[in-house]
C-alpha cells in the first residue's frame, strides 16, 4: 500500500479508535482485498486516483470522514461474477467501522454512498454525487488512460467469452451515453463530460 493511502487511513481511523491493532487489522484487510490476483482495475491504484480526485473538491465536501471511509470500502468486495458486490462491501464497511467505534450516523451515510455506486444516479446528498462522479472520473481521462482502463475491466471479466461480455459491456456504455449528464456535479461535468463521451463512443465502436 502506498504511504499516502496508509497515512490517510490511520489519520481517519485514529480519530475514532485508539486500538492500533484494530486499525492495522482493518488496513491489512483492505490491502489484501484490493490486491487480489483477479483485480486489474479495482485496485489500490484506483483508490489513490479517487483520493486525488476527491481532494480537488474537498472544500465542497460536507463530511470528509464519511467520504474517506466510502473510498476505502466501496469496492472492498469485488467479484465480477456477482451482482451484490456493493451490498457486501457496504455490510463489510459497517462491520469494520463499528469495530473502529465510528458513530452510527457516519456508518449509515457510508453504506448509502457505497450502494449509490451500483447505479451512479443523481442522489439527494451532494457528497454522494461528488463521490460517484469521482468514481467515474476514469471515463473522462485521456484516450490512452481510458483504453488501459477498459482493457483492465475486460481482464476482470475474463471468465466470460466475448460472446457474453461484449453485449453486456455495450449495454453499460450505451447506458452512460444515453444519460443527459454522466457527471452530476458541475466540477466533474466541466472537467470530464466531453472527453468521457468521446471515450465511450470509441470503445463502443471497437466492440
């Protein structure tokens, strides 16, 4: 795990928990989960990129601690063959946050934010919109970075042949392209919307 992620987690958890062993145990679990052999995009690098994106809008975020817990736990459970990863990630987050004596309100908000990454729809909570936008920021990166991203996603779904993968991926891409706005907040819309649409169309044409 990179020093920045490690420092961020200890500073975050340390605000609620004085048990260093518990904090080390939680961090070790996070590192193990995101370093799994079947992961190619949903890795620790993804978490670090997310932290960079969210730090850029920190002044707009009302509850920074909850956002950070969401960052660390939103993909902690990830199996390409399952459709309940968000629910399981939210449950695991709640269990670990409870062990770290994080307040119940914070835990509830974190669970809600993790579940919001399942559909990436506009939410009544502005922090949630900032998080889900940051989670999608990869869509608006330069063409080379985006290409590496969709190739890594394909590797995560390597258990499926093209016959099954391509129609499913096409549906995902068309879902985003049919949205009036991919990015819900002005900050991320202005920064990534145009390039994201170009990237999605490029990938769609390659399927």
